């Protein structure tokens, strides 16, 4: 039996999944962590990266029932974008700046105009150019830029590479490589600002799915497993971002297929059959792990506020002398939302812990409001929380509808879909399309990158064909929101859009 390891560094968990050659899960492990706001930037320390990876792998071994001494392949994935800048001695020049930061507005705006391509604030290229505009001292010493997945992969293999999907979250890509024309324009902007550097020389080598991305070194094996039991030598697939692994985990890499990854942040991905007609700052154009163009609607904020309220409700339960498992609590809270009123009790809310570019919010503050005529019940409150999580994404998807982007199949995965029907039903109402979930919907990106690692050693066909064969017998459930549910969500969105002015004012005064 083959043993394939997939690890994804998510926003709140570092998850490890061990699968066999049929992609069946053998064992799982996890480690919880959280970003910190330091000196105005959301960040994770590199020390926390490695203690977290080691803890997650150790938990996997514990659940496996024995030390893991050899692996056939490994895949690394992580939250996309962000800024990791190193000097010639491989020293990190400034703390990791994550995707969550909305501090690069000037750079993103200038690059979007100059490149005639949407450069979101989250992208690595925007972070670097903003550092240039800010005249930050470290810029002159930068010799290598990468993402979190690229960094971990580099440390495990010694190879400075990125999967094409993750590379597409740094700067624009074209034909399975960085877009040379846009790189030249970017370089001219650097020179205009007194920086004589070639962006291409700073970036990792872009590799499509199945390509050679190096092997686990002895140093890398010890970084992952300090006990020394894990042997070096197995190949690694190109490291990918969570968007790419989400596409793989839902078999959404073919033209006119799409997926929605819903966790701490959320994004909807649709594989395009033709380019979008115009640049829109609410739509990212990225790539599948095999290089096909993808339109992505990204919401910075999704389930964090739901998680916070669930924690509060758990405190109430404990105060009353009770106890409940975390998963059961979420199930109960999601399920009660089905009893909500048609007007959701006159409640409206915003889950913005950080800025939300889709709706023009540079910063965020969670907010709940209710009309005096409404009815405050737990059912209405939870329905409002589910709907508010979907609000920004719904606005972004309206743009794709205007572009007449065709979607034959939309699949959902991530924690939002763990409770049967409820999350999928709300998402279907928000997107106006049926949502399919698979048995592995809660496995997410760690399983997806494990599949890419399996493909690395079994790539005798295209990724699309490989996944079709792999998913042929997977259990699926498709949910289509009723006309009543769609009308309820539409009415909520009317209040949601109107109330954005209140949210904006709240960020200014609070």
C-alpha cells in the first residue's frame, strides 16, 4: 500500500492527511494556530510554522498508530498570496505578511492600471510593489519572494518552485509560466521607483501539476519529523495554494466547472472557456494546477464570526453546567437556522474581521443590527450569520453572471458544508445555482494536495482525466435552494447592501 502525505497550512489549522493509492484517507492529524496582528500586519511567525507542522505530523502518526518511516510522495499547500521576502543568505527580511492584510491599496491600484490586469491587494506582487512605494529599507536586499506553501516546500526540498496555481496568486501567469510581457511592465515600474531588480529573477520556478518539484531531503525530513524516523528521498508535487487544492478536492479543473471553498475565508472558482471581457477589481484571474485560466471571487472573511459566536454559545452551555462537542454544537446551530422567519427577523450583519475589497472595505469590524419590528430568535440569528458570511461572495458572483460565464457544475467543500444540507442550501441561494458536495467535502485542501502528490507519481494522463477516474464512484449530494429560500436571501441582500454604509461608518468611528 502506498502512503501519500498531504499537508495544508490553513488560516486556523495545519492539517495533515495520509491517503493510499486510491486516495482513501488512512489517517489525519491537525494543529490549531492563529494569526496575530503585529505592527499593523497580520502575520504568523516562521517558528510557529514549524512547530505547527511538526505537531500536525506527530498527531497524524499518533492516529496512524505507528511512526511513519517512509512515504511515497508528499504535497504541501497553504493559504495563498501574501509576502515572504528573503535575502541572499536566506534570511527572512520582514515578518510574513499574510493574504489578510489590506495595506497595499496604492500598489494594487497602480499595478492594475499599468498591467491592464486585476492585481488584488493580497497578491505577492502587490505586497512587494507597496514595499517599494513605501521605500522600505529591506527592498534593496530582496533576492527571493515566495508564498507560504513555496517556503515550506523550499525548506523540505531545497527547491525554489511553485505550482502554477499558487504562482498565479503572486503575479499574472500565461501558458504555464509567468506572463513575460507583464513582468517587463512591472520591472519598468520598479526602475521608475529607483529599484533595479528583475521580478522574474526573484520568483520561484512555476511548475504545473505532475511536474518535477524535487524530493524530501534529510534536512527536510528532520524539519517535519524531529524524531528522525521519517526517511528522506520521496518526491514532492509542486506546492499549491488553497485555491488549487480546492479545485482538485472537488474535481473542478475542467472548463465550465467551478467550486466554492468555504472556511475562514472563501472563494468561488470557475474555470473559464474564454477570457473575461474587461478587468474587474472584484474578480481575480488565476489558474488551475494544470494551468487553465480561472475566475476567482475571493472573500477575505467567512466563518470566523460564526466560530466566535459558537464559542460564546458554548460558554453559555458550560455556565449552565452542560457540555457539548464542538462538531455537535455547530450542527445544532446550523440546523436551527432552517426554522428562521422569511425576513430573518429583520437582522443584518457583517462578518468583517478584516477589510473586504469586494465591497470596498479597507478595514472591518463585525457588526450586528436588527430592525425593531423584527424577531430576535436563535434561528433568525444563525440564519443571518450564514447569510452574512455569503454576502460579499454573492456580490462578486453577480459580476460573473454579467460576464455570462457558464457554469455546468458547482461543487462545495470546506467546513461550511460539514453539516448536511444547511450550508449547501444557503450557498445555493446565494449563488443561484445547485451546489454539489462530495463525501470528502470536509477534508478540504490537505486531501486535495495529497491527491496532487498522488498524481505526481501516477501522471500517465492529464490531471482532468486522472481526477475523473478518481471521482467516478465518489458519493455526491446536490442541493438546489427553493424559490422561497432564494427570495429570502435576496431580501436579506437588499438590507445587506444598504447597510454597508453603516459598516463603513463603524470602521471609521470604532
